[in-house]
C-alpha cells in the first residue's frame, strides 16, 4: 500500500482504480494549494498526481526525491522539470492521445465562434439591441475552401486539420520540424517555412508544445507576414504568442479575429486589454474539457501510478 | 427605365447592377419602415426588393398590383403571400443556393459553441472568475461519432450533414417528406419517422421551411421522445418550435443545450426566459450573414429584377 496525493479533484473513476489497487488516496478539494502546503502533503507520499498549474521545479524535487512517480493530468508538462525528476529517479508520466479529440474540437469550436461572430451577435440579442433582420449586420467569414495553416503537426494538429478538410474542404499547410508523410498523403498537406505558411493561411492554429524554440514564436516580425483577415487560434500554450505583439496586430485590425484557450499568464487578469476586443474569444483553458476526455485522462493518469508502484512500466511515460 | 424600391441597405454590388441597367433605385436607409410608408414608397415602383421582416400580405398586394416583381432577399418567403402575388401577375423570386453554405456553417458553429460551453466559459474568464485550471469545469460534449438527425433534407440540411460527417464521422439520420437517394448514397444517411429520429439523435438540426405542416413540429409530445443530453439547433424558422414546450424541456435539464438563430417572435424581447439558460445560445437571425453570401444574395436578387423588367426569365422564381 502506498500513499498518493492528488492536487485537484478529478473524475472518480481513476481514484476508484487507485483505491481498488489498495492505495491510500488524499485528494485536495480546495482550488489552490501553496507550494509549502503541497510539500507538506507530499512528504509521506510515494506518488503525486499533478495539474498544469502545479510548479514542479528543481527546488520542489530536491525536497521530494522520495517520490516514485509524478503523474501529470495533461498532455503538456512544461510545469515539470522532467530532467531533474529523472535525476532523482522519479518517473514522470502524462496523458497523451485521450485528449486529442477534445482539444482539436475546442480549437475547431473557437474557429467557428470567431468566424461567425457568435459572442457579439448573441450579446446583441440578449442586451435588447436586436431590432430586426439586418442585411449588413454581423457579417462573418465563410470557411469553405479556406487555407488552414497548422503550427505543430502532432496528434492534435493533425486531428484539427482533418476536421477542417472534412467540413470545409480546406487546403492544409503545416509547419513542423519533421516531414509528416502520412499526414501529407491523407490530407494533401504541404510543409512550409513559418513565414510562408502565415502569409498564405486564412486560418492559423497553434498545436506545438511550449519550449525554448516555440516561446514567442508569434512575435511582431512574424505577425507582419500574417495574411489580412486571418483568424488565429491558440489551444496550445499562451507563451507561444507574444501577447504585446498580438495586441498591436488586433489594434491594427489586420486579423479577422482570434480564439485563445491559453494565455500568458493564466488566469488572464480580468482587466487585461485582450478582453476588450469583440473579435477575440478567450476561454479558461478548457481544451480537454469534455466528460469523455477527462474520464479517460483520469483512468490513464491513475493506471500510470498503479503500474509504477507495482514495478511495471507506465503506459505513457514522458521521456527527455 | 423603371423605379425600384429596396426596403433595406444591401451590399452595393447589386444596387450597382440595377443602376447600370438604367434603373432608378431608392434604398431605405432606416432600420424600420411602417406598412404605410412602404406602400407610399412602392406607389411609383415597378419592382420591390424585400427582406424577411417585410409583410407582403393580400392587403398589401391589393394596393400594389402594379408591381412586376417582388425580389425577396432570403431563401425563405413565408412573409409573402405568393399565391396572391401570382393572382395579381406579380413575379416573386428568392435567393436560394447562395446562402446554403453560410447557413449550414452557422448551424455548425452554434452546435460547437453549445457543445463546448463557449459562452459561459468565456464569460467566466472575462468576469474575473477564472481562478486556475479546473479539472471538472465546463465539461463539454464530444461530437466525435455523434448521431446527427436532420429535420428537412434540403440544400442546407444536406450541407450541414456533410460537415458533421466530414468533421465528426457522424451517423446521419433524416426526416423528410421524400426519399433522398443521392443524400443516402453520399453520406450513408437513413430516413426515419420523426419520433424515431429524435429518440436516436445526439444532435438535432432543423432545416425545413415553415408551413402549416411544420409549425410547432417540435411540441411537447415530440420533445418527450428526444434523447437525454441532446443538442437542438434551429437556423430555419422560430415557429417550427413550440417555445413554451422548449422552455419546459430546458427547465427539466433534458437537453445538453440549444442553439437558436431564429425565434418566435423576432426580435426576441430581452426579458424572454430563453435568455436565462446558460446552455442556450441565441443569435439575431444571422444564418446567411457572411460577406460572401450577402454579396451573392445581392447580385442574385438584383439580377432577378433586371431580368423580369427586361421581360426575360428570372434566375430563381418562387413557384407555388
């Protein structure tokens, strides 16, 4: 029997799995936990289940080297110093695949919501400003045969491209370190340099991980190449966009709009200027928020813990 | 040269076409026009370009029998007594096809917006209630492999089904007076009786015209058969749904949510109970509101006028 600490409430199915394996699980039921409190809780634990919002850095790991596994409840793990964890002999796992569909669908939802001005249109109706049928009101952007540029052609990016191709007969461009032959064959996708891609795309959707190469990838110099009237979607990590540069581009009316499920910082303070644009939709990092995805994430994150505690291989280890 | 009255401002391209054909065009630039004012304006006109919001009934037509054509700037024409117009020798035209894509895309946008709770999620962020990443917040409904029921398998319904099939690999069911063999072959669609269709569908989307057979088609007795957790989309006409019955169903939490681009009446008064549900998205009848569709509607509606005034056939006459 091991002690396991879970930093937030997650769907019960995973917790039940841990308990059925004979482990003792403590779940934090508050919405925030200081680093000090977390350290205290983890003291007698062998396994830790973390969220993106938990900072698992070298200093933290130094004091928790007794942990056997850190199971991250997300696909990204930029909040964890994985190399350092490894040096302490701690296995790190994540939850890839099970949230691919949900995250790609969220990017797709944001795209359509921005293209058809659903937020300002619905606000107009509920505020009593709907006076009649307007031949020139809330004119949106058709996505039929649009050119879609994917930044990062991993699982989520490819699924987003597949949906755009299927629904809108889109032409697919992609930017990636490596050539994706299957993706090219399946969807007629074309690999391009980033500047070329942004200059040709009606829709830009970011799906790459955050690392030193992708931080502020969308900066002032790249935005200068973006096609007029393009829609920018980010469901990856806020830091991939230089937000000051984005604000400038929005002020210049170059973009049709933007859909951001991730920002820098998170939460984005309510007085942030990004909220003032009615062509920008901001959601509170809900990419993987479907009932189905979160259930599957819960089962996968907890199976990883059970496996490592039993001395077998985790299903989805993070390797560095 | 003829005099033409246009009841609202529309994209300039069509007006230019009329002027280039040598006609005198008067465009109403206010947002409302009383029946009395309209009658006065039309007195010396040979052609009238109308919106859905204009009531062209027997009484009106009695006083305007001198008109040669009423060109409706919409695909639906339930605001016009077409049989009566015909009896006065007035040609009625509409704008089919050119708004198919835009309207189907709007239905699709509303579906995704409801499925992923974009309105309450974005309101949460902008109101400063976003406190961190929430493992159990704003859990949406995945549409992957969902069963989609189309009510009315005309152009718009078929295009909506095509998008759902393409993006989500959906199974397509449809309710229609006639069998649609091409639709069945292309998308593996299955024709069903309405009660059976609503009991099997995760998504219901209304795309039939409003007439005596479809008015209040969605009433309390039909809602009783709707699958738990379904999403209902209406981009056709508000009167196809009995709104009191819809309110009851929403109060019982049977539906995951609803997306309504059309209501009864329009505009829907801001104190209407439908606005109080955070799983209902209401837009102010913007189905055909894309730049592209409205441009094409303008050109088609005005070409119909030019043709009839020149004594040739209109491109898209309404027949009864």
